[in-house]
C-alpha cells in the first residue's frame, strides 16, 4: 500500500480535546469523558476531510526519555510531576485527564486503529520513524511545531497543525515554512535548537532569537556550517555572535540529538490500514455503554464504513 498515511500525535490531540470540550461531557457514572469524545470527533473529522488510507495513533511510551535528559538535564524538567527511580517520570497532567487515557487506548484498540508507542521514545520519534519508512505521502497531525522538521515537499510529507479544533488546520509545507521562518523542513530543527524552546526546557543560544537563527542559517547553510564559522576568522559573524556561539559550544554539541526526532525506532509490526469495521465489536459496544460515547463514536463508525 502506498496511499496516504496519517500519523496522529495522539497526546497533543487529546490534550486539545480535553481543553476544547467542556468537562460536563461525562459517562453515565459522572466520570468526565471530554478528552475521549473530543478525540473521537477529531479523528472523525480528519478521516472525513483528508481520506487517509492508513492511520496510526502514535503514543508517548516515554514523554521524557532518559537519553535526552542525560544530554540536556533541563529537558522538559518543569513538566515533571513526580520522579520515578528506574522508570519514566510522571508528567504533570490534569487530574481528570489521566483516567481518560486508558479509555482512549481501549477504544482505539477495539476500533482497530493502529496504536504504537515504543519504550524509551516519544510519540515524535515514532512519527519520525514511520515517516522515514513511508513509501507514499504522509500527513502528520500535531499541535507540536517540533515536527515541522519532518516536512518534505519532495516526498509529500506535510504537517497538519490544528488552529481551531481540527476543522481549521494549517497545512504546513516547505513554502509555508520558508515564508514564516526562512528555513525548509530540514532546517527547522537547527533553527529550533539555536532559538531554544522554554516549553521543552531547551535553553538555546543566549541572545540568538528566531530571526538571528534564520539569518545565521541563511548565511552558513546549517548548524555544522555555523559551528565551523565560529573557528573561521573570515566568517561573517559579529564579535558578539562569535562569543555567544563559542560559549554555547557544549550545548550545540548535544542539542541536535535531543531536538531531532529519531528515525530508527524499533517499531512493532502493525496493520496501519484504516479499519472499515471494528476489530472487536463486542468490546467496543461495552466501552460505548460504560463511558457513554454515544454520537461521537457512532459518527466515527459511519465515517469509517464509508
């Protein structure tokens, strides 16, 4: 199969669903199911609007992998709710969202929608590996700009970034990236690590913001070119830029491995074909009754049948 593959950054989408759907949306026993129903509505709209032939819900088996923390200890440190010795740290998640995540996983499994998370890796890395292996066009649905680094017009790989729900999506291709940031997909990771990202605990190079990072990349091509320019007295760097980049050398040596998504995750064998009928109808009926999934699930089932 070489049809269009849609990769969902699932946590990014269920967080958006959680905050976008009122928590008055509840199961018969009063438990909030706003993230569950909101995500089902999102998937329904995405399948209706974009008609992928293949779909994978990519999961964070480890939202803060130790190998990234070892390189940059501040990586996502401000989002740690609880540290666990010898196991992934617990992420700060709203109290009424955490119990909904297992329900989301059970519903996706009963539907037969491929769901992939790999120990030691983030969903971004799973997405990066599926993208690297894809033999056809890819749509990545995420509210995380980090994945702009995967955009590649030559391979028809684009990011669908939700602006309002998933009904209004920014279709991010290389023309859009060049207009907005002055870089293509390949250059976005270098721009991001130079600029830094407080939401991920990435310090960046002090004094180098987005515009300066874009100018440096336009002048020297990529991060390797910028690093080489620091040691070249003829390179067009201001004394301040040269000083800042020199002082940031230890960070620049490790940041690429942290910021760039992995493309070599050991993915399990899964059937990525979009299901037309549920894999486990009995389980799905039980989940629908237990959690009051009602019209959200029915709409999605109708769309999948079509």
